[in-house]
C-alpha cells in the first residue's frame, strides 16, 4: 500500500481477485490513450477478476474484461472501494 488511511492507494498488481476498485492514476502516453478508448479513465470503477501466472491482472468493467500485463499493471494506481 502506498498511502494509509481512508484512501489507501495500491498498485493494480497488489489487488486481489474480487476487489472492487477505483482507478486513481493511469500511466501517461499511449497506454493511457488505449485505456481511454476502452472507457477506462481515472475515477472508473472496476473489479479485479483474476490474477494469472506471470503477474497478468484481469480486470472487469461491467461485461468487458481486459488482461493487463504486470509491467503496465505496476504503473496503475487504484483504491479499494
């Protein structure tokens, strides 16, 4: 965890399956652009659906599921809701 208290921030890689999360910060550049195209922005509520071997994190937003590699997931900050 990066910040203690009510608004604890964590990297997406630290989330456990089943956690309901809110995106706090996405990495800048092309990665952020791709997430915006998928409807994922700061403030979006998601769920950590699965964690795969190798560190890949699968998130879900309604019926959409997205697999995010560990290198990118480490750069995404979320908070548990």
